[in-house]
């Protein structure tokens, strides 16, 4: 498929956490209108910048990878020619980069793509309007695409950017029970539920489930190690709570890290509150349960699964319940809607998995996005990004948001924030060491000091 150049498509991915790097990098390869891709990774410097261990666990490689500030990324967009940019950031970061790209005034700018890393269950309007201005706003399902368009049309913004696709990391072999294997996995979330009491309750019930079923392997699937951050803050890591459980742990209970797909390879029941891991499991037809023990509430995100047939309590799971998913709900979510796909032999996009969006194969879910990107690459000079939020439409909101990313209201770098030449040699080693110490101090403050202050305030 033709692009602006007969050479490889050059794609830059800017991500602010390990999970968003995974989403952004895999999305980049899914939507590339060419079999030849040069992928450059940019990790936004901040509290959740992934560690080397987290990047290795994600397992998605780039041709080059560097850590940058927002202004350093914008300078790279000016100095280096990219065909496509994938913004895998929180909404505020996306909005800032859109205004920054517009202010560059590039004669030939890259196609800008953004979206969501998982289930969109909160701040729908807020997050979507912050992403407006990208050429392509990816929706992970038909359900999301309809909601996204309704939000944009509701404020009078152009909704043509909304493009239906799917989560790019679905796949793996369809579930098959194995004789002698009986494994239950609880997929934790960094910020859901939030309180110590709720998290301790879920952990206690998981351990009790292991004691009730001594012949069953029960795994607590963790997202990050203590001191690491992922997409959301985790003030109360389950690793710390496990240490405080009375009575110790049964021999059939274990804590596990690693790639979610590899854990799912040996899972017979996936249990979660509202993790995107549920969609990964459902896509492979692995029995899945979404917990109702703490209520079905927007704050927990499990309300997203209303009508799915997956809602269940630990009491029911202890008694042997295996929820049966609703086929119509699955189809609207872009997972397990058909049989295993049969991509052409040698296809660069071939992926083992089960059917998905629109009743076709999972891979077909990305056809529309790939076509849209290819069409935009043929435009000789794309106009500057035009977000819904401007100093005119949001004068009390936008300037402060841009300032947090060291940008002025017009998208140019604030005084003193312009990126300087890259530091090298000993100065770079010292700088990186200081940054790591600062991150460690921040994480200690979040996980140790902040909870203590909060408890003192409740006295």
C-alpha cells in the first residue's frame, strides 16, 4: 500500500507507562499500512516511566528507545521525519502534545493516532475531549466507537476521527482444559479497589479459596513490584498486604509476575474486579468472573460488565460457579465474536487468536484504522492539529493543563523549558542517577508517607 515514501513507514510512539508503551507499540504495528516499519520509542519522563524490568516483561521492542520530556519529544518531531505518531498517554498529555505539534508549524507533519489502553469506564467525556485533535482516535470496540462519536457530536466537534479497532494485545491460543490442571488467577489492579480494607478483603477471600480447594493452583497475578509504578498509582501493593495476613499462606497459593498472555496460557478461571485482563481472557474463551463482592459501582469499573453474564461473588465461585458470557455483549466489546481467524499464509499481520470486531476475524478489526492511516499518508500536507480545547473554548482550563507540560497557551515551550542539546558522557550518568533517586523518593512518598498522613488526617 503506498505511503508518502517508498521506504519503510517511520512511526514514533510516545508512552508514559509500561502498559501504555505496550498498547502504543503494538498499535503502531497493527495500523501500519506497510509490512516494513521503523519503530522509534519515546518514554515520557515522569512518575510512571517504566523500568528496564517492566519493559522486558512487556516484551515489545523498538528499533530505538529513549527517555524524553514533552519538549524534547516535540523537538524530535521537528528534527526527525516521522510518518506516524502514536500518543499513548493520559488525556492531558495527549492534549499538550497536540498543541505542541500544532505550534511547530511543520510543512509535513506526521499522522497522529491515539486511543485508550483498556476498558473506558470513567471520565469518558473528559478523556475523549482531551484526545480530540488527533487524526485518528481509536475505539477498542463497536460499543466504544458509538460512545466516542456521541461525545464529540454532543459538543459540536468533528467525530470523523473516531475509528473502530480493538485492543492490540488480544491473541493467544483458544482455551482448552487440560487433564490434571486446575488454575485460578486473580488479576490485580493498581488502583481498584483503593482502600486497604477492600484490598485486604479480596486478598483474604482469594487465600480462603485456595484453602477450600487444596487441589487447585491459585495465583495472584501482580502488575508491578514494590517501588515500580504502572499506569495508575498503587499505594497499597498486594505484596505488602500478603505479609500481614494471619495464618500464613497455603502451599497452593502463589504470587506471580510476567507477561499476562503467558499466565493466561495456564489459566482455567480468570477472576478480577474490572481489569482489561478480563477481555484478554474472554477473547481466548477462558472462563472469566468479574467480582461483585464490593458492589457493582462506577468507582470500581465493574459496571462496564453489566449484561456480560460475568458478574459473580467469591461465595458463588467457592461453590463452583463458572459464569457464562453473553454472546451479544462479547460481540459489542470486540472479543470472541467468531471462530479462530485464518489469516493468509505469510501475512505480516497474522495472529493466532479468536474472532473479534464485527463478526469477522480479530485481525480484520484493524483494517479500518490501517486504511485511514494510509489515506492520510497520501495527503501532501496535513493541516495542523485542531483540538476542541483552545484558549477560546476553554480559557480557564487549557492554559494550566499545557503549563503542566511546560507549554504556553499557544503550544510553544514556556520560557526556560526549551530542550537543550542531549547530555552525554559522565554528565548523563550523573543526571540519570539523580533522576532514579528522585523517582525512588517519590515512590516512597506515595506508598509509605502519603498513606500515613492520610490515616493521621482521619483520626
